[in-house]
């Protein structure tokens, strides 16, 4: 029986979060299933694009957090 792999399985594979036996099965599936390989390549591209996004909050968000902290009596940020 051939195992069907999901997008979640591909993400687990990319981030090396699956057992070695399952990795082997997925690699075999990638070699024989063009649509699975295409989905894998698209996920890699999406991850690469996400890694290029700035991870700094806007000044508006920072001000809102500071205002909330001040109003609740939390320590000065």
C-alpha cells in the first residue's frame, strides 16, 4: 500500500520533524509523483518568501502595547 502524503507531511519533512523511515517514503513519493513534487517546491518557495519578511512590529503596535502596559500598571517598557 502506498501512503498518501499531505501538505502537512511536506512541512514536517521540510522542517525535519518526521521519523527517518517516513522521510524515506516521502522521498520515494516525491520522485514518483509530479504533483506532490510541485507542491513541495511551492512550499519551499513560500517558506523562502516568508523568511524575507520583516519581523519588526510597526510603531503603532509598539505604542498600543506600551499604552496597554501603562494602563494596567505593569512595569515600564
